């Protein structure tokens, strides 16, 4: 009887201590801009343009292997056209578009992550030209053999008119005709981060 009581007491002690385990502290992973990438595609009635923008910095926060937060900054003055058109690059940096002299940096801050495993939906605040709007997009997480983690979103759709970028928008200027540029542009984001 005594050994049964001792066993019961030990079992209760194990259950009680496991129930009051200290919570796992979230871990921040620093984004490596040199290994990360950000590409863009903008479409117009008569075609499209695409290119790159440099990431400045960022961090991803994990609770175990669950993404719980993070942020990244974009150097808007680094915007490049894949066709190397200096004229287009200059126009994208001008006030008609991103106004990089005044708004050199855009940011994204994660507010909520839903989903389990490696496929998640990220919701956060995107700030462009000093204007902040909430956006959501699907993302995939990959834990790499070297201890880094890759977070990738292949298609992040952004409505430029919500950030005051109205140049040749059909919604804003119905008479723009075949010079119309679509309101939405797409970003593909790949963040590689390590502890």
C-alpha cells in the first residue's frame, strides 16, 4: 500500500510540474538581406514591367517552429527594372509613384499568422509613402539544414491606389484609355533568416 501511495505521489508531482512548465521564449531570427530577395511585377493594358527592390533589414519571430511575428524594411531607392530602363526606374522613384526622395523606406510588420505547419497566412501592416494598410497573403516556411529558415510568399498583391499612387489608374482617371496602368502590382518575397 505504501509503495502505491509513493507511486501516486510521484505521478502527481510529475503531472503538476509539467503543467507549470515555463513557456518557451520566442526566438528572433535576423533576416540576411544578401540571401533574401524581393521582386515586383507591374502590369499595364499594353504589357508589363518587372524588377527587384533591395531589402534593408528584417526579423522573423518564432515560438518553436511557429511563426508569430516579424518585420522587414525595403530600400525603395534601390528599385530596378529588369530591362534596365533608366527612364522607368527614374519614374518609379518620382512622386508619381514611390517618391523615394521623401519616402526612401517602406516597411511591413506582421500582426497575425494563421495556419499550421509550413503553410501559413500572414496578415500585417504594409507602409508605403507614409501610408499604412493591412494586407494578407499565403507564405511557406522552410527549415534549412544549415539552421536558417526561409519564409517565401510568391504572390503578394498590393493595390497602389491605397498608398496614394494614382498615376494612370483607370479607377481614378477613366479617360486614360490604352495608357492605363493596373492598380494592383505583385511582389514575390523571400526572406532567409538565422538566429
